[in-house]
C-alpha cells in the first residue's frame, strides 16, 4: 500500500521558510513516496486546534519554527532526551496515534561543524554563545556534547541565568559589560541572536579584542555574510554561517520520517542560493 506521507513546516509567519526547497529536493532525489512538503501558517493562539486538525487530516511529520517550538514541546506526548534538555521541539511526528517531539537543531549544529573546527576550537576550549533564546539552547546542548566549555552572554542577563538553571549543563554566564575582558580567551564564538537580520547590526563583540585563532559562527544564513562574519573575515579568522546547520537539522527530521539520511550537495546549495 502506498504511504504517500504528508509533511511540512509550521511557523508564524512561515512564508520565508526555505525548508520546502530542501525537503522536496530530497523527496525527489530519493524517490520517496510522499506528498509535496508544505508551508503552513499556524497562529500560536490556535496551535492545539490547528495542529490537531493537521494530525487528523493524516499529516505524518511537521517541522516547527519560530515562534512555535515551545508550544510544540508542550503538545508532544513523547519527547526525546534532547528536546527535554532544550525545552523545545522542532520536529513533530504523528504515528500510532501518538505525537512524538524531537529537537534536531542540536545534531544539526554538531554535524554542521568540520572535524578540524571541533578539535581546534571547541573540545576543551572556551566557547561563547551570544543570546539566550531557543536557538541558544540547542547550540549550548551541542557544544556541551562536543566537550566545549560553555559561556553564555545575553543582552538580558537574567535570561542567560534562566537557561543555565533549566538546561543543567556546566556553564558560565558572562555579564555583557564584562565581555570585553573575557573575550580574548574564547576559542569559539557563536551568534544565536537575531542581530544581523535585516538591517540590524551585531555590536555585541568588539573584534579588536578577539583572538585571531578563534572560530566565529553566525546562525543567520540570510544574508550569507553578516557584518559579524565579515569582521571575522577581515581578521582572517575561520568563520561560517547557518546554512549547513539548516540543512543538517532538516536531514535528521527527514531521516525520522522517511528512514533515509539524505545528503547535502552542491545541487541543493545552488538551489538555496537561487532563492
Ligand atoms: P530564537 O528562538 O530564534 O533564539 P528568541 O527566543 O526570540 O529567538 O531569542 C532572540 C535572542 O536574540 C535573545 O537572546 C535576545 O536577547 P534578549 O533575551 O535580551 O531579548 C536577542 N536579541 C534580539 N534583539 C536583540 C538586540 N537588539 N540586542 C541584543 N540582543 C538581542
């Protein structure tokens, strides 16, 4: 019997999501028996009704994006340890009458990193996470898995403290006013804030104080080179944007639903660049 699985992404708004390009590319490439992966706007106020309706209509899997990841966490009946640790769900699966929740952002971030970067800049090195939102939680969990020494700095100090308490990972919180004194020791610096999107600038870090040996990562992938990353480029430092993480978290959700771990490729990257 044909399965013809229905999958898609929910968010509010979800119009700018590039997940359909990624998933539909892999559905074709791997000749998966599935419907076209769709974008669905879900109002947070009506989350339960709308997702409940999608479930009843035979949806098999949903990716969940901003601002619905915490609501998806509460909605899921069975949670993976990773989603429990981060308090967020980006992948819902409806099977055997149950709702399963997972967070593939963590493995997505880990797989986006080169072995060399992990060895030289993360493992047993001081790692600085800028921001304390949902994305920061996934990155903190991933860096801890890679034995990085996690430091968190956020505009709102209390939110960083809250993460430290919730996530139960050995970490230090740095007050933004003390960042200048601490930054030189950081081997890895990752921006998880929304600063750098649109016309906003990220001025949290003074690059004149950063070690040129540090690796700089920005979760933002559009624009490809944020001002933050261009400062690293100017200093000849290692850097990368969030496109690989986006693809790798999608790959893991795809594997959960279709039992195939799809590959990143130049063809896919070119498709995404053309959007
Ligand atoms: P996400 O789930 O994508 O991480 P979020 O939970 O809304 O999104 O978190 C956004 C992050 O960007 C927060 O760390 C936020 O800082 P606050 O906790 O102080 O709000 C950070 N951020 C957003 N705008 C900012 C700004 N203008 N300056 C500094 N940090 C900012």
